[in-house]
C-alpha cells in the first residue's frame, strides 16, 4: 500500500502528486489545461480509478480532476480532517442500572473510511454519549468492543466469544446487555446466542441500524435509546432483537431471538417476527409487552453458557431441477449436518433422494425446514414427504431455516450421537419451535386492497 | 461608517447603493425537464396534495467530513421538531423516504446540466463526486440533499462587463412545506428528488435592479435550451446581499424575479441599520465584552395580568420569563427594515428556534400600544432590579421552550453588539425578510458513500459542445440585424423554435413573417383559449414547406394553425383562383349596393371586410384591395 501521504492514489494520479510533492490534506492550487482549481487534496478511495485527483473546494464540494490535464500543483497550506465524534465522559449515577454495550461492528456508530470511501464502525462510551446524550438519562453505560466486523463476517468464533462475554457480564451483576451488531446476520447471531446463553437473569438486546449514524436521519440513535432502555428497565430476560417497528421514528419492536428475520434489504422496519407476534414494543418512555409468556428478569447471577459448535453444517436452499451433486459435494467434504430449506411443506425432488440416502449412510444429520418461512414442515401430507422421512430427513416443525442451521451446529457441537442431536433439535429451548401458530402470526397485508390502504392512511408507516 | 440614512425604495439612486457598498449575488435553482427523478425512477413533475400515508422522522446533527459540526445543524437540533412526511404512492417510492439506497444518477439530467454549464462557458468537472449537503429542517427525509458540482468558473455578459458564474451543481429538489406549527412541521413529498440545477453567480451585482436583470438573463439562458421546467415553482432564487461592514445574508426561495429589487433593498437597509445599531450600542458602552443580560421566571408575579396572550399562556400551564437587557432602552424600537424593528429580529428567532410560532411571542418594556399594564411593569422592574436605561423582554411557553427562548433573546441581543449575524432569511410578501436559520457553512458537506465517483469522459463533453445552442444574447444580435420586431426578439431567442427559425430563413422564408408565425401566432391563439402546446416543430415544418412550395399564401399560416388546433387536422388552405375571387367580390358588391350604410364613405372598407371573411388565408389582402379599388394609406 502507498504511504499515507498519498493515501489511496495509484498509477498516474500518484505519479502526478509525487512529481509535484503534493500530499493529501494539502491546501493546493492545481493548474490544469482547463484552468485553475483551488482546494484541499483528499485521500482517494482505493477502489476508484488511478486517473483522478480529488479535491475539496472552498464551498465544501468535492470534485475529481483528471491527472493527465494537470500541469503543476502549488501548495499553500495543510488541513487534515480530524474526524472525531466529540467525546465526553459518560456520567455515572449510582441510582441508575448498569448496562453493558458489547460491540461487534455494524453501522450503529460509524465514521467515514477514506480508504474504501465507505462507512466504518466507531465506538466508545464517550463517543456514544457525545452523539446520543439521552442514553445517560437511562443508565450507566459501559462499552466493550469485542469485534469490529461487518455482520457478514460474524461466525462461530465470534458467536462463542460474544456468548462468553455475556456470561462474564451476568456474573458481574450487570443489569442488562446490549449487543451492537450489523443487521445483515443479526438474526443468525440472535438465534445462536439464544441457544448458547440459557436462562439469563437479564435482558440481552441486539441492536443495529439500517441507516448509518453519519446521516441526520439515521435510526441508530433511536435504536440505541430503545435498546438501552430495554436492557436497563424491561423485565424480559431473553435474547431479543430491538429494531424499528414502523419506518417512522416512533417505537421499536422486541423480537424473540429465534423467531426474528431481516425481511427487507434496506427498510428501517426490516426485522419481523415470523409465525408469531413480537414480545413487546419499546419507546423512549416505556416498554409495552405484547404477550406475557416471556422469561422474567431475576435478581440472581446464574446463567448457563454452552458454546459448543460444529462448523461443518450447511443450509441447502432447494430449487427445481436441483441435482444430487449439491448434496454429494457436502458429503464428500465431510459435512456433519445439512439443513434443507424445502419447497412448500418441506419437499425436494426425487433425483435428490439417492444423495439423501448416502448422507444417511454416512451418519450425516439432515433436517427439513420451509423456504416459505411462515408455516410448519409437514411431511405426511404427500408421499414425497413420507419417502424422505424414510431416508432419515427430520422435519423441524416451524423452526426458521437460519435458526435450524445454527441450532444444528450447536447440537452437533455437543454430541455425535444423531439420536441425541435429534432430541436437542426438536426440544424447543427459546421459542424456536412453537406448538401453535396464532392467526396473527402471519400478517403480510397486501398493498392496494382498499381496507389495507385505509389502515395505512390512519397509522404512520 | 459613512453617515447615510436609507431613503424610500423609489428614491434610492445607484450612488446611494455605491455609498453603502451594496453587493449581491444569485443562486438560481431551476428544475430540469426530465421524465424521472434524479436518483430514483419516480415520475418527475407530478404534483398533488393528495397523500396515502404519513411518516414521522427526527433529524440529528452529524459530523462533517472534516470532523466538525455545522452551526445550522446544531440550531435545528435545538428546535426538536417532529417532521411529518405526507406520501403519495404515485410520486414517491421508498428511495425518497430514505428506506432504499439511491439508484444511479439520471443521465438525462446530467446531460442537461452539462449543456447549461457549457452555455455559461464553464469548465466541466472531470469526475463528479456526489455530496450530501445537510438540511436538518426536515425538507429532505435523509437529512441531506444529494448534490454535485458539474461545472465551474463561467461568465455571462452584462452591461458591457462580465458576471461570474462560480459554479453549477446538479441536485435533488426538496419537499414542499405544508405547515410549521409549534413542534410539528409537515411536508408534501411529490417534488422531492426532482432534478434541479443550482447556478451560483459572483457577488457582482451592484444595485437591486441589476440583481433582477441578471436573474432574468440566467432564466432566459436556461430556458433557451428547452430542457428546463417552466411555470410556478420551477425556478427559485436565493439572493445573497451584503453592504460594507455587513455580512453575506442569503434570502431563500424568492419565487419571482420582480420581487428581488425590493427584497434586496430591504436587506441592505437592515444590514445598514444593524450596523448603525451597533454604533449606538458602542456609544452607550455596550460592547461584546461589556454586554450584560439575565433572565428570571416571572410567572407568579404576572399571573393576574389582563394581557390576553400571557393570560392565556398561564392558564395553559406555560411559564413566563423576563429577560433584562442592560442599557438597551428603546433599542428594540430601532428600525431595521421598512416598518420593521429590531424587536422582530428577536421574535423571529424565537419563532424558529424556540418553536414559539404563535405571534406575539414577546412583549418589551418600550413597546407602544397596550400590552402589560404599567403597574405590572413596575412590579416586574422592581423584581428584576431594572434601571431606567434597561429594556425588559417578556416571553412565554412550555418550561423547555421558554428557557430556550430566554437564552435565545440574550444570544440575539448580544449579536447586535457584534454586527450582522450570518443567517439565511425568508422572503416575505411585503418585501421585507424574516429569520429562517443560521447560515450553514462548508461544514455541512459530506461525501455520499452510497454512490461511487462518476467519470465524465471528454467525448461526452465534446458531443454536448457540438450540439450546443448559441447563447441567446448572440441570437438577439442576429435577429436585430434581420429587423425582427423588438418584442419578438426576446421571446424568439429563448424559444424552442429558435433552431427551426434559423432553418426556415435558410430555406428562403422571410425572417419577419417566420418569426411572427413562430412566436406571435401561438401567443394570439393561446389568448383565444387554444392549447398551443400541440403546435410542434413538425406542424410548422409542414406548413412552411407548403409556403416554400407555393401551395399556400403567407396569409394562410395563421388560419391553418387555428384550424389545426380546432380540428386536429393539418390541412393546407389553398389560394383561391381568380374566378372565385371575382365571384365573391361581385356577390358582396351587389349585396352592399342594396344596404344603407351609416357612413357611406366607408363603403369600400366594409366591402373589403366582407370579401375577406370568405377569403381568409386564401388571398392576399393587397390584391383584393387593389381589385375593389380600396385606397390604402
């Protein structure tokens, strides 16, 4: 990588800067064949082309100047950006509960990265207090940065580390835990933490943001307020996801960690409870339970942390005309468990059967979920389902595919005995399988229907 | 500063403006004529007050790229407004509501912006970087406007000198405000995201009329491309004004150019008078360092008042605060603009920053007219320990709002000892202006991390340059040499038919009739209620081909257009043959012979008229007149 004096520049643009001794953050006058430009030379994104030099004009706008047109560069000064959220010491109030914020990454707190031109996470109690001072009205906040990764890079090692960190906090007597996390795989982590950390005496609240906190309209601040409020004050001692209910800045929903899923690539209200209703609503002022069957907060510090995990587990998303070689390749690569997201009630086509037979022969655990997300696997209705069960494919009721995936890894981490694995898989631990689906557990109202439109016109989206 | 008192608007001379050091520049916002919006694929230019749903958001300040907070951003955050967006499904998608990242920039809009940049003689930008310009008033749901510089450093000729074009940017339009009351502001979102260019001139205009002139020139120039929107709200001016010793003040969103002279006059006067106020304060020994003020709660003291606004406030549980401004006696009555006084500088601030939107929101101890009784004033003065040369300002609101208000009164009063605070101000109907917000600085700019930089290849610029229209002022010079009537010149030079005109005269059509047909006829027909938007270049081409081919007479053009608008059929009206003409003349002559006329001397004129009603467009008037022996002057 080029030194920070010419951060991000390469090729022709780097040559031009070097020839003219013009480092980034120089206040410069750039003479080109088109005329003169005045501004501060900025670092360049590494993914951008090698042909332009970026300057910030006096007006605050940035432009790129074609390096090939540059005749010379005069330097008049130096102004380096010091991107720092004003840091203030987070106040301590002995009357307020202690909450711990564990950071794993994501855009809940972020700043600009000049190398990639993208947003990268930043995080400390002081910074958080500087940007969301309301948090101090709720609790005494401590933070610990466990990881600084994008959500897609969270994996078994990070899950284990997070579960262990939670265990330590509970042992210390912390009153609530908030976990900052990228949103893309937040529901995977929520599910595995629901299994790895059992019978927590306190709320474990996962939170993120759909709009990074470098935007005035970010949902980050309100999400933090809602999640910290939940961790500090709610009596719900479960692993939850706390994200926007509507897209408006109004309230959050607290979703059970095993029933939640990200359902839109960019909406603020992307997280939904699938096949059930959320546990509660959280606003700046109160937590309103929507159901009563949740685990209550306790005063003890007892918790079971079990971080076993077998990494050789996969999800196979079935599609018409799938060939058995997909399953075969998993078998050949030594996979120990396969979760299938089947069509409809839990189906795959006949040509795949021989591969499933081989999987059974090799002592590989194969579980069936539904790609419809809503509803139960029911393999008795059609012959194909029964055939598959004979091949050893085990239906997982209404467990979500991603949840079944992490649970199978967790179960196989504990035992090689497939009967014991089956016992663990099918015994609900944290609401991942429910006995019944309430009639309001599946509500995807269809736009365009007059009564739906009327509803939308009456309540803020 | 020179001794000078502003005269009434009509009496001000250029020398007066030179004396106060009047300087003004424009930022002209012009919507582009594209089918779709700038960063999403919603239709552009569809307006409706209908809405299907509402979304509520708040705005928070964030850091600039260089790691600083913007002053305006912090001010807006102080106001803590609930922002409500009304959304109409047909005009808004999830992008505008900040629930979907931007799509790639609208290339049509970019082409138009490049074209206009070249018309200004600017250098175009090699690689476009999209920036986020923060607006925390909620007028854009993201909290920022996506904007980018397209061209820099151009100029346009004016009065034998040059007006600098500092920059041209391409950006998305904002929401339309519906209401702003207390802590709730409501916006319509239909206009949001439409492509807009902003042209920034240098501070090169030296009188209010010059500002309007240059505004007209810029508008004509962009209109001449035929690629910008016209009509109400499609172009809006921000006007920057300063006087010697004053500050650059931005008057936002002036919809009509004819309003500019009075607005800039009042702003110049305001700055001049604020500077004189500073002089007065310094004479009284009140400098930024010596400035003294304090405030206290006087709710209990004044709870029996009969002054309705305060009585009402107390009954609603509000709090009343009294601010003492040391040595400020009579200064809230200091004139700032026409019929406007320093007290309004304060009241305006409270309206915006403390959300005290119900007016009056202050009373002060030097106010004329009935407010608080003199016995109440005495009580208050005693309680706050006021001296005779102090001024007391009373304000009321919720505990939080009244606290913000009392502090803001002190902030604004102290600013008077410094000079003219940097603000953006809103244009009011009477030609004065009111506080809108603290002037934002470059700190509110942030690179848009959602979109990569975009290279503009040299070939794209060259192609645009090849097809570039001649600047309208050059066209006007040519038209003058062709003896086109003055009133038509100015319209033809920016008409979408200007190119057609050139083609027609190349083909041998006489310039004056061509210009009349292209400009005057549609105008006449529009006045008669016809929808002249149906008159395309093709229609004119067909008619003029008929004229060149000798199939029709010049006189027929107007009637062909009229028939076309009435029936939708483009039919060439063929000239009448001499036999027909003679028959008609004979018939009408016979008829008129048997009619008694009021004024027999006019017989031939009447005859001429009667004959022509049968021959509209089918015969030359000159020939008919000769045939019936009408003497022409």
